[in-house]
C-alpha cells in the first residue's frame, strides 16, 4: 500500500483488543497494514491521562493531546494554568478534546462552557491547536470560539457531523474539518455534501476509535486501521484518487499540529 494515512483522532487506551490477544501492538500492526502511519491519541479525562501518555511515549509516530471531554463529570476539572503545565510534555501536540455536548448532558450546562473557555485560554497560551467536540451545540460552540479568539491557536472540528453552512462558519474561524466513519453512513447526506465541498487543504480524517466504525464495520468496535475506509469514501464522493486524499490529509495533519517525528 502506497497511501500513507493519519488517524487524527483515536483513543488507543480504550480500544477493544480481543481480536489482537489483548495487545495494543496487534491493533497498531493492523493499522500499519492498512497504511496508517501516524495517530493522535486524544485525552478524555485527567484520571486516565498519565497511563495514556505512558502508552504513547513508547511510539515515535503516535502523539497525544491533553484535555477533559465536555461530558466528563466525575473527575478533575482543570483550570487553564494546569492544562498549560500538562501540555509542556513533548508528546502533547493539542488541547482537547474540549467543546460542548448538549446531547448527553442535561440541566444548567454553564460548567461546560466555563471548561471550554479554560481550554481555549490554555491553547492560546501554549500555542497548540484545539480539538473541538460539538454535539447539539453548534451555535454556542461557534459563539464561544469567536468570543475567546480561538482563531489565534486554531484547531479542528473533530468528528464533524453538521451541515455545510456550519462547516463554513468553522472554516471562517480558521478551523479544519475532520471527518469520521459517519461519512460512510447511507443517511449522512448533509455530511457527504461537506465531504465534497470542504477545501482539501482544510480536511482531516479520523476514526474516533473505538467509536463510530465506518461501513462495512458499522456497529462494531472501531480501529485506527479503519481510517482508510473514511479516506476511500471521501475520494469516491469527490471523484479523486485515494492517494490524493491520503497525501493531503496527512500534510494537513502536520501543518495543523506541527508534530515532530
């Protein structure tokens, strides 16, 4: 396989490894066989962060982020200064995932917005891009990004699942659009329009594994190897070669995250 791919968002510490003798190396080898060279392992909370970081440290072509997911309620909620301190580790190339999720949380969600603003502040201080989670909260997410001057650090709208109008607003703020296995779903027509229209120099691909496996694995546990199916679907939608999608999204990853191997 000549196409070298990057999985720009995965959770390696949460993968289902039963098919690989419960060894992460098996899943990584599987990814390499599918042309996936680099991966970004994304933090969800601070409690699992040290172990996640130790896992990533063993591999020169895997990177990490630091942050607390908007739906996390039981663990530590860091302020901007603590995030800045944690982000000094050489493996950390992004802040997040952060953002807003009004689908899985109820009641007064001001705490989510405060957490989001703290992450943006930290990202600007350390000049690292943001990884944005946005679900049922597009108006407030885009509003806070604009209010906090998030274009100063930039970032990516991870697992983007909105329409082209929303994508244009994110692009106008200087953010990249990352597409996941959702783009392969039959009913994802609005998202497939985004896949056709987003400028190639602002596009990333991801698995969000172990979640959201693409067709033909929908409903099963996702793996970094499956980012290839996302790239293939985008190539088909745009009428271009897989190599072009692979090369451009890989270039975009290193342009945005300034990752060093």
